[in-house]
C-alpha cells in the first residue's frame, strides 16, 4: 500500500521539482511561472484520475474513489484556468493564436483541444442531475472526452520544450497513458459499449 502512494508521489513531484530547478525560470516572470506550474500540476492530476476510477489507490472504496474523482476533476479544471489565464496575461496575442488554432507552435492545438474537453466534462458533471443524464449516457459521453483529455494533454506536454525535464516528463506521460489504458481494460469499457450497441441492434 505504501509503495503505491510513494510511487504516485514520485511520479507527480519529481517532474515538478525538476522544473523548479530549470535554468529557464531565471528569464520568466512570476505570472508565467505560476501558469507553467499550474500546467504541470494539471498533468499530475490527469494521472490520478484513472487511478481513482480504476480503484488502484489503497484506502479508497468504489464510492470514495468516485467522489475523489469528481473533486480532482474540479481541481484539474481550476488548474487549467490558472494555466490559461496566466499565459493570457503574459502574452495575449499568443493565446489568441492558440485558441483560434492559428499558432505556429505544434503543441498549441493539442493543449486547446484537451482544455475544451476538460471544461466540457466539468460542465456536464455540474449539470448532470439537471440534465437527467443516466449512468449509461454519462459513460457514453465521458469516456471519449477522457480519451481526448489524456491524448491531448500528453502530446501537448511532450511537444513543449520548456522548463520540464525530458526524462521525468516522458515517464509521467507514459504512466498516464499506461494507467488510462489499464483502467479502461479492467473496467471493460469497450466490451460494455459493444454489448449495449448489440442490444440496441437486437431490439430493432
């Protein structure tokens, strides 16, 4: 049990510590640094999400895991807001180019797509009861968006040559992909979707 928590702490904290020691911070302002670290923290939160929903973290029952998953999702959305707001304050033209998909930097569109997917999931989670989304409908919407979030975040991070150290960054991204795939396999996501589709066809 302790080893799992230690491994998670290292996976999240080592990239943050490595970025904190980057020489590039000497030429950055405080707002830009805050925005950058908010992005790194957001990436760490993306790793925690499939760990919670897959039931891999000791001490979390299925109910507590889902509740924590909801709260971490809110924290993830907040971290992205800080990340984007900080970058907007430091360089509005660059953010406009990124949000309109006209930025020359290859990492921008992946980050923007992941951002909108995160905001969409957060908004739907808040309005889930009002919209009357059933668990089956929620999974149908949430799972594709989660895939977009993970894929977009990982590609966005890997393409950026910034304060994050290369090896720890790559290791964190690999863990995010691995844990996400494992959670989907263990929860039999695809088989459930195929079964539901088969049932609907049979009824027709």
